[in-house]
């Protein structure tokens, strides 16, 4: 397989064929993110992308059940380009069950309802959307580029098209100063977006990022483990999706838990409380990752 630079994918796409159709992220401004800072965003040449699909078909065609289209916000590609990619995937991988990608709210909102429905019908069935916070003040500070209302509108549009959504929030995004309002507003946004999958990651301050510089100037302070667990608790206690698979299994988290919300809320809260009281050990720092 041919890849340019580091490749990122959600934990639940660990068994997917990763197809790099764009290089980098078209936004590339979120203050905590260094995933694509070394890449200048561009769409990869379509012929190259189709060649990659043909290569993957020769190596693993019938084994490929999932395709994740990278990099950071591949939904930005035009409808024509997406349809060419999806058609090639369908014919290359006879057992294909789903195609997914990362999407910013603005990528969803830039497509018409018809375009989203056509994409879904052609096989793009799941989007990973990371509002990171439901609080507009936090969203502004982390330079997410979209508001909570934008994310609600994007989720509604994707749902109407029949796409599944995996929505990601970021513990610690509000720093110590906005910790409580970040957790509560994120729970409200999770409720409003009402995705099929809901996950939380924990912010890591990466040297060289804008948030690291803000930290040095005293403008951002990473919440400690207890505050992060309290954010997690507030989120779980207040989020009201109608039926979401909930996970904190990303390597950045200190506490890996999973279940369904709302069904398993009490059990999840009991585990968080046990962690807060020290009865359940946290993942040691050296085992954490991005
Ligand atoms: S949209 Fe995603 S990939 Fe792009 S800068 Fe923000 S967090 Fe990073």
C-alpha cells in the first residue's frame, strides 16, 4: 500500500483497509492537533487513488469488509470524486460492508441533502465527526471552526441521508478554567446530535502546537486526572442519546470503559466512581498514546 506521511484512523477501523484519498486536513487549525501539521492539504490524484484500490483488490480483495477513507476530512472531496472511489471499492471488494471517513461539520453542511443521500446509497455509510466540545467558548478557544449549532445541523443532515455517525468529544478541551461547562455542554451536544456511536478522548498537550504555547503563557491549564474523571462523569450522567454505543477505549484515555447509553449508564457511572475513589486503577501514563 502507498501512503504519504503518518496515517490516522479511529480505533474501530483497526480492521479496515485505509485508503488515502486526501493528504492532510483542509482546516488544520485546531489548537491541540498535530496530526497533519506537516502536510499541506491536497486532494490526491484520482488515478493514483484508483490504482491503490486495484492494488488492494489484488492483495486482499475478498478479505476487505471495511474501507476507511483518509486523511483528516475526506468528506470534502466532490461528489464526482467520491462516486468514482465508492464505485471502485464496490467492484474491488466483493464483501465490502461499509465505507467511512472523518468529516468536519462544515464538510457535511457544504453538501446538499441530495448529495449526501447519493453518497449514502453509493456506500458511504458512516461518518466520524469530532465536535470535541459542545461549548461555543471552548470551540472558539480550540479553533474548531464550527459552533455547537453547526454540529447539530450537520448531524441532522447526515441522519436524514441515512448515514451512521460516530461522534467524538475531547476531555480536557476546556482546560481547568472551563472544565465544568465543557463537560455539561458536550453532554447536551451529544444528546442533540444523537449518534449511533459516541466516544471520548483525552487531550494531550503536544509540543509545538498552539495549545502548548498557550499552556506556556498560562492561558491553558490541562485538567488533572481527577478533573478529567469528573468531566467524564458529568458527561455520562447528562448525555441523553436515544441509544448509542459508548466507548473511552482510545489510547489517550486513563480509564477505558464501554457500554450503551442510556442502557448502561448506572454501571458506567459506578465504574467512574470507583476510579474516582481509587478502587479501579487508571491506565498508567506510559501506556497512554495519541
Ligand atoms: S479538523 Fe481534525 S484533523 Fe483537522 S486540525 Fe482539527 S482535529 Fe486536526
